[in-house]
C-alpha cells in the first residue's frame, strides 16, 4: 500500500531543468515490529555547515552522478555504508529548496530492517530510526514562521523525538522535517495533529503550488539582483 501511494506522488525528473544547484537526499524506509520507520542521521559536529543537526543521508550532486537517485544512493553509501543494491528505490517526491538555494530532491527507498549502519565519522555521528507516524502524530512538536532570503514566508516544523534505544532526544526540524512530514502524509493519508502548508484533500497539486511559490520567490530575487 505504501509503495502504491508513493508511486502516485512520483515526480520523476520533472523539475530537472530548473536553473538551481542540485542536491538529493535518501529517505530510507524500513519495517520494524510491523510499523514503517524512517532512518535519520546526525551530522558530525566537525562539519562546517549545520554541525550536529539531524538530516537524511545526502548531499550535492556531482558531475559523475547520472541523476538525483544516483546522488542520494552515492551519499548514503559514503555516509552510513548503505550499499546501493540494498535499496529498493520507489520514487522521487516533490523537491525542496535549502538555505543555500540548492534544489533538494527527496528519493524514497525501502531498506532491510537488518541494515547495520557504519557511519563515516567525518560526516555522521549517529544513526537512528523514528516511526513514520510520529511525523503526523508527534508527542513533542512546535512550529514557527520563517522568511526565506527571498522574502517568502513559510512554516518550519520542529519535532523532538525521544529515542529509547539511544536514551536521548533528537531535534528534527527544517527541510528534514518538511520531507518527513510530506512522506508521512503521502503514505498514511491521515490528517496530522498540527497545521501544514497543504490542502490535504489535494495533496499533490497543493504541494506543487507550495514548491512553485517558493521557487518563484527565489527566481524573482535573482532577477532583481541582476
């Protein structure tokens, strides 16, 4: 059922011609105790950008990458030792735009529950999993408004997840939380316990409108800077 829902939201390479720098992340799904979980990482504190923050495996596109899927799989292998052949890639969801104005494409794939991560300490300090339903029915959640560098006002989701295995809490926010929420909405079809920037009865078209508005605000800013 999750695979079917995800394929209905596959955007493929539809946005590949937009004139923005490219990046991709892998959203690794696994089944644990009969429930879907999402694998996340914590960035190494020695990294220059966003040290210690929770994110998905991923990064900037390289010249040798064939497409966004290639980028996401390569980065996941480099960061947590996930072999590309061990990922059942399902789809590419609606992209987002990060603080550096990179267009980031989320690639969704299933992995085995038995996967043992081997984090690259230069990039990743920890790996953990969160039940997917937490991103529609969280225990600890807050939101705040954020104005992008181009002046577009958007909602930032911020989750705090207490991981019993690690005996610690993780803060999941920003674009990572944005992708996790959208993924949970697509798969569950449920209404979240908090407000989102989408029309939940028209999730595909409203998510495309959201991205189009965000992109347009950046493009207008670029034109005005010329």
